[in-house]
């Protein structure tokens, strides 16, 4: 079972406090300042296509993070999160297109709708496990694109033709282009959602979720309501993916049912596994992989990019069974100059 690592005695004061060492705090603040500066410079100087790719990378990272909360931290396997990605995209697109919502309230409303729908779906689905849950979520990912094309909702969703979304520009007084403004906004939303996820997994609820994943019988014996916790995390996971879907709809300025197929669910699951399950840094690596690797392989070989992609997946899994984030953690631990206690605070099994 995952356990909280105890900070080294060197970092504790005489009263038993485990607050970080002052020098380490200075380093962390310095790194944070450098990252903020780098993001600001990139936002102002990068060309439009790089801003588009960077924004898309952050959106994928948010979606993979949401699925990682469900798969990695609670052990529920979902093949249906493309449905929540689509739901968030359509809710955001319709609120902006029909109701003239501002960007942030539209994304928040899309996330809220997905949270409610995910919880309602997750409550009965939480009684399923393993391949039964995978089949239930698979049905969701297959059914929703067809529902979006149905004639009863075609007037709202645009049917098979989809909807065009007009992305609002920067508010008055902010000297940024539309692409720069949207990238900066996506950075803020992404950081906020990652901080929220960190606080969640380190909270009592997060520890209960991991206990349910590792020892469900023992968790029930200790009084943990496993059904409720599984439904809640399913809703939260759906909220993250729905927010990512709404942000993606505004990025591409178009939504279509055929964009949210089972292939998207599989891509997100690949991002979770290859990035590193139950690791908060994993979604970044997973997003980098699913966004750039297929394009790079397609440039290497036009005849068999799928074969190369499959072979690369197998090689990465064999070389780093715990994902890219886990593999990097092991390399840092083998480095004698790596300071103790600087690795992840949550040890994996």
C-alpha cells in the first residue's frame, strides 16, 4: 500500500516540525520564478503554431491527469473518458456560441456538468470492477458520438457537421494576441488544476482512494464508503477531462462527434500508463508522448507508422514499467549526489 514518506531528520526543527530546509525553499522559489519567466517569454515571443502546440500539450496533460486520478490513484479502468471530453467540448461550445458566455465561466460550467454526469454514471458503475467496468465505460464512449448526431439534438449540436466556435480575444487593456491570451489562460487553469489534484491525493480522501485501490476489503473494514468514494473520484476525473474538452474546443474553434471516438480514450489511457500511473508529473510526459511521437514517427516512415508506434510502446513499457515519471525517479535515486527526501513524497508499490 502507498504510504507517506517521512521527511529526513535534517529537515526537522527541534520542535518536530517537518518544514522544508530554508536553502531548499530558496531553490524551489528560484525554480518557480525561472519557470514563470520562461513561460512569459515563450508566450510573448513564440510564433502562433508553437503557441497552439504548447496549449494543446497543456490540455492533454489536464485530461490525462483527470484519468490518472481514476486509474492510477483509485484503480478504476475507464475506456469511456472520450465521452466526457466530448461533453465538455460541446457544453463549452454551446455556452459560448449560443449564450455568449465568457471563456472562464464556460469552461467552469462544462467542468461542472461533467462532474455531475460523471458522478451519476460512476455511482452504479462503482459496483463494477476490472473488465466489467471497462466494458461499461466502453459503451459510453461508443454511444455518445452517435447521440450527438441524433436529429432530436441536431439543432443544438450541429449533427454530423459539428459546430464552429468563435474564441474570444484578450480582454480590453491586455496587449496580447488571441493565441497569446489563450495560452496564458490555459497555463493558469492547468496550474490550478494540478495544484487541486496534488491537494486531493495528499488529503484524507486521497489516502482513502489509494486504500480502496490497494486493499478494498481492508478499506471497507476500516469504515471507508468504497461506493461513494469511487463515484466521487469518477466525477472529479470526468470534471478534469470535461474541462480539457472545453479548452480544446476553444483552441481548435470546432467540435464534431467524429473527433471524440474510442481512439481518444485509448490515447488518454496510453498517456496515463506511459507517463506513470499515480504520479502527478506523469501526465506531462504522457501528453508529450501522445502529442508528438505519432507525428515524429509519421515523418520517419509513411508506410508503417502504426507498427513503429506499437513497437515503441512495447519498448517503453519494458524499459520503464512504472512509466516515464517512475523511470526518472529511479534514475534520480541512483544518483549519489541526489539529496535525500527530494523525490516524490508518495512511494509507489
